[in-house]
C-alpha cells in the first residue's frame, strides 16, 4: 500500500507500550526537515491520545489517525517553531 501523504517517513513501533512509541517518534522527528511527514504505526491503543496531546503541545501537525486490525496509524507533519 502506498503512503497516503507524499514524502512520508515510516516508523514501526508495533509491540511497544507507552511511552516508547511517542519517544521514538520524537527522536525521528528531530531528524526530519520542516514539512516532512512521519507515519507512526503502533499497537498501543494509548498512542491515539498520546499523539493528540503531543501535537497540541509541540506545535507539530497531526494530519490523520486511523486504526485497522489493532494497528494505530498516526501521521505527524514536522513544524519548526
């Protein structure tokens, strides 16, 4: 399946529990350029709220969230503050 957004960098955090998906996403975001999109795949249901709160506090844009068969996907766009 093709990436839903162009220039998407993928991060697989399936099998990791809170707070690891968020911590790994923060580390990867630090390496991205302004405007790049990070797709995080997680199996921790708590990641839905974690990424919503993170986006509102960090200024990065949460473009979309979805869930399919227990895999939660989060698309974050990096914004330089």
